[in-house]
C-alpha cells in the first residue's frame, strides 16, 4: 500500500513538473530560470530513487547503517521538496491570476515550514499522554497504578541516539510511573546498535517496579542483507542480552506477576516468532494465531495486561478472553497525523483497523502508542513521539 501511494505521488509529481516546465517555456522566461528549474526538478525527483539505487552498490552488504541513513536522508529531502511543490502546482496550474500566484506561494511556503518543523522539532518533541482506564476486575491494591508505555525506539535510525535517549529518560522519569513497559522495536537493523553507551542510557528508562519489554519485528535482525555473520536467532539473543544488561525484564511468550499486598496482576509478553514474521508488513490479523499456549497456567480470573507489538493480535486475544488491556506499537501513525477534537487523520487509517490511541470491546481494551523513534524519513509530522502514562482505576 505505502509503495503504491509513493509511486502514484512520484508519477503525479513528474507529470506536473513537465506541465509547469512547458508553461515556463511558453511564458518566455529566460534560459537561466528555465534551466535552473529543470535542474531542480531532476535532482528533486532523483532523491526518491537514491536509496533503492544504493542497495545495489558494491558496499551495500557491508555498510547497512550508512546506507539506511542515506536512504532516510534522501527520502526526507524528497518529502520537503515535493509536497510543497505539489501544493504550488495545484494552484498555479488551475489559474493565471496574479493573486492566486501569491496565495500559492504563501501556502506552499507555509507547508514547507510545517514539514521543516516536523523534521527539526516534532521529531524529538516527546509528549506525555495521560490515559485513565477503569476496570471492573482490577484489584483494589492496584487502584491508581501507573504504567509508562513506550515503543518503537529504533535506535539505529536516530540522528543522535545517545542525546535523544538521554532526553527521553528525563521525560520517563518525570512521569513517576510504577512500571515502564516497552512494546518492541528497540533496534532498527541489528544488535550492533546496542553499544555500551546506549545500554547505559537505556538503563535509565525504568519505573519504580522496573521495566518489562518485548521484541518487535526490527529486533529480529531480518532487515539486514548479510544475515550469515549474525543469524536471526543470534541477533535476537544479543538484543535480549542488551535489554537484560539495561536491567529490563524480557517477556517472550511468558508472564510475570506484580504484587501489592495480597493482590496480583499478570503482565504477559507476546514474542515475535517466525509465525509473526510473515505478518511484519501485513495489515491483517495473522491467520491461525492461537494465543492459548502463551497464557497456559495464567489464572483466567486474574487481571491481565498483554504487550503485543502487532496491534492486530488484539482480536484473537479478545476472542479468547485472555487480556483486559493490550498495549501495542508498530504503526507509528506512519509518523504523520492530524487531530482536531475527535477527528483524526493519518495514512495509517487506510491500512489498519486500529492504528492509534484507545480502542474498546466488551472483552478488553487496546491502546496503540505512536512510538518514540522514526523510520524511513527523519521527521514526525503531527505524530509526536509519545510516552503514554496509563493510570489503572477500579470502577
């Protein structure tokens, strides 16, 4: 879906570039201006294909991180140079009035300013989003229990990972949460991103009761070209080891219990297995996924929180009555979101049934965070990086 949309936008842009260039030629604009515009549109359009072209370069097998960074940079520049241009064309090519030209220029400049703001400010503007949830079966000892939920850090994609994690740790600490829960995708390409300095900063991300974490699709190491040097299972183990060195407790199809006096609640983490890898870029619920073995031995009457990187797993969890509250990430709201009251718009809504925020059903609730990091391009447009502060309340 994303690839199709990008292809259609790229095709539309080229068509409008050609029409605009012909209009410049017909208007008698000088050679310098015409050739400058031609050079600009050629370079701007080539930016979209720079990343894929680099994948076939001789050093693509040995320099995945630099390749990923260059690809993200080229796509970011393409977005900055293309979307304002499309808006400009939409107005200029439909009228020849001078007032419309000024309006087109002003709106195009405003859109460019919004995009630049998303790249330079919103990208690391961490927001605490408070969410209060009421449950019939929550033990009274846990009334008011606070969980800080984060997901999708994607360390390898960060422009300055050490600085950004330091900033994030201060935000998490300010929540004074009882527990920190992490929803997967700690790294972007491989376990090599977990340097000692990074692990030290991750150790600062914790609640009073510590940190529980699960794996996401990027943590499996299946996004690198050469998987022979670090096989998938070895990459996963090294990511888990990095989490343990940071003091995090990993939940891999397992459950741990939190206790307050005589009361307990269960926290279950769904591992990112080979079965789920088939759905890492799918928008559908995995066929045949049976969560029952994961919850074997967990008392059904016990209040349960489930960490699932894929939000689609909420449906089989609800059908089986396994989880009272499911926490997910993965979607990022495609890092593009606009909100006005109850109205929310994002490309993610075209792909996922549940894509951001709170969803409820009689069998349980789902919360999808917009995540922390960024993938594909260096920006977040409206979709601020989110630290969700969930407060559990008894009804």
